[in-house]
C-alpha cells in the first residue's frame, strides 16, 4: 500500500542545526538552495525546502561534527555556482 505515511517512512522528517548567526544562515541557504523561513523568536527559525522542514537554533553552542545532510541536486554545476555566489566554499570538489 503506497500511502502518504508509507512514502515518508524512513526519510528525514526534520533536522536542526545549531548556528552562530540566524540571519547569516538564512541569507546563505536562501540564496544557495532557495529555502524559505519562518521565525520563532531571535534564536530559532524554521526552514522549508517545500517538502522537508528543519530549524536553525542559535541558543546552543556550535560544535564541530554536526549532522551530515545530503542534498539532492540534478544540475551540480548550477548548484555549485549558487553556493559559491552565496559565499560558500567548495572544500572537496565533486
């Protein structure tokens, strides 16, 4: 049976990132990936890519080794250009 719940089974439902600067994070991911945002106070905002939601949390410490998140992109050259244009740095070429 292919229901809405079965399609969501074993997929990312929500992911949260600790960030140092909410505004900077929103600016980067908005420009590079096209995410939209809903603010919930000065230290938290939710992001959405139109299918999945997550959050940026600035109330806790930012530590190395955060979650690994794989983002799908059908045109890697275009995505890499958008990331660089938004101020990102490609540290390991595809």
